[in-house]
């Protein structure tokens, strides 16, 4: 399954319905019954996972190289 940042026409309709319902003070429970809701949900969760992965990669790299966590051997060598 290929995940892209674009949405199908049905997925756009689901998102529009949810947003309009929320803006009117309602709940999006009706949208969960739409046949394209599962597809939208999977796509959003995949995008969220990708963002989190990119954030964690950015934290572990520097301009010098990759930052690795110290293991037990490194700690014992420095302490002793």
C-alpha cells in the first residue's frame, strides 16, 4: 500500500464533513460510518508516524555526524 500526502475525493469529503460538523459544535461520529473514513484515518496516522520519525532522526544527528548513546562499556572505561 502506497501512502501519499494527497487525499482521494471521498477522503476529502470525509474531512470536510468532520470539520464542518466540529465548527458547528457537533460530533464527527457520523463520519466514522463513511466508507472512506478508515482510509483517511490510516493515512493521517501514517503521516503522524513519519513526522515523529523525522523528529527523532533530527535529534540523533548533528553537523558532525550521528550521535550514539553511550553503552555500558564506555561508562566503565571512563569511570575506571
